[in-house]
């Protein structure tokens, strides 16, 4: 093979990795509220080069990545923790609004796949030694995001195969959501807003509706805000009026490796 053809073949092979690297750099930059110009200046690269990198069109050296990681306050190893080319993750992440069925379906799917099941919110509470309500009361949204990121990294370090139920709000946390998408196959569990509320009430939790006559409208508004993030998932599964066991079997079939 001639050199130009060989270089083109290599470029095609590694393009998914460069694209993912660029997306990760952009997500962390935005989470740190840094502009392109600020990050470029701090890492001693041109703004144009950084734009190319974030678009997946640049092939940076380790030295450049080290400078970027330092400016972003992100360990270099985390930026470089990219999936191997052509390899599909065996971690399954479930996301959706409350009442989507993440816990019920997650446990059944984990049983089908014979892998551990993890609820990330429980790990956050365990890590903080506080309930979610206490975390938000004492530390606010930024504090919750920090605990969420630390808990997520701990779960990812536990192994390559698991089913993870995520908080529905993780799509609002750019760096955490990008990390999930890089490390897991993502599944959006969808349902009609009316069904979300009915399921939460059936679990004995009437808080979303208490003294809130417009609870359904508020849920629709929340879904509208989060839907663009949820739509980035690899698979969207409508769970309305379907049995959890049936859904778990369907998901197991859909995520099975192709022959």
C-alpha cells in the first residue's frame, strides 16, 4: 500500500477516537466556563487549532494534550480514556425522567445480561454520607455534580460490564453526561408524562403532585428541556403500557453483539 493510501486508512480508523476526544475537550471546557480563546491561550495553542481539535479534525500530540488537561484541571489519563476503535462498550446506562422504569427495568436487564446493577444516585448518597435532598440543601447543584462525577468514576472503575441507572438530570451536567456517553451504551427510557406521574404515585410517592395542581405541565416542561440531551442516546425505548419483563428481553436483544 502506498504511503498516502496508508495514511488515509489510518485516518479513517482513528477518526472516531479523534471525534470523541474533541467532544470530551469541548464538554470539559464548557463545564469549566472557559472560552475557546481562554483555553487556547492557557494551553499555548491557536484558537483555530483548538477549534479543529474540538471538531475532531486535529491529531494532537501528547504534549499538547498535557497542556490542555492542565488548563482544564482534568487528569490527562481521563481525557485519554477513550474506547478502542470498533469496540462497543458493555456498560449499559439507563436514563429518563422519574417513573421511566430505570430501577425496575435495570434490575431485570442486569439479570438477563448476568451483570451487576448500579443506581448512581445511591452511590452519590453513600459517597456524600447524605441524602440527595441534603446534598442539594448543603452544597447546591455544583456540589451534587462533583459527587456525581466522583461516584460515576468509581462505578466505571469497577468493571467493563454493568447496567447503570442514572439520574434524569445528568444531561444538564455537560462533563458528566459526556463521560457517560464515552464509557457506556446509553438508553433513553421514554414514557408519556401522564404515565411518569402515575408510576411515581403507584410507588407511594405523592410529593411531585402535592400542592402542585400544575404538576403535569411542569413535568412536560422539564421533559422539553431535557429531551435534546436524552435524544443523544444510542437507543430510545418507549416503556408506556408495556411489561418490564418484555422490555428487558427486547433491550437484551437490541444490545446484543451482531453476528
